[in-house]
């Protein structure tokens, strides 16, 4: 069973409160609820995912998101952040939020 965490509320907390959640995410013990989140800063994404393995791609990160709550804008931002983190200049995959499945682009 995963713990549901609302990103909107979490990002209002100080850094020392976010870091333990990053640990839970790295163990796939939490599920991020994006309700009310249109976009976040790259710095917030970095802080939120600081403890996840460096090689995680969209497939692994998708396991810690409730994609029924993610906006298309935030989905695009997340994909770009992952691509940048992995050193890619051309996106490799995209997430189809309507079915929560992964598709090649």
C-alpha cells in the first residue's frame, strides 16, 4: 500500500519536510496526487526527487504518480525535467495520461 501525498500541500512545506518524502518516493512507497498543481519549478522537482535513483526514467517515475490527477502542462514539464536530468535532448517517451500508459513518441 502506498501513501497518498498531495504535491500542492507538500511543496508548501520547508525543505526538511520534503526530503523524507523523497526517500519514500525512491522506495516507491508513496503516490503523488497532483490535484490543483498546474506546474512546479525545476528546483521543486529536483528537491522532490533528490533521493530517487539517477537513472530513473519516465517508466519508474510513473509508478509514483497518480496520473488521473496530473494536468497535461505538468505532465509535459515533468517529461522535460526527466529528459534534462538524463541528458537527453530529444524526448524518448511520453505519458498518455488518459490511460496512464506509456507510449513511444
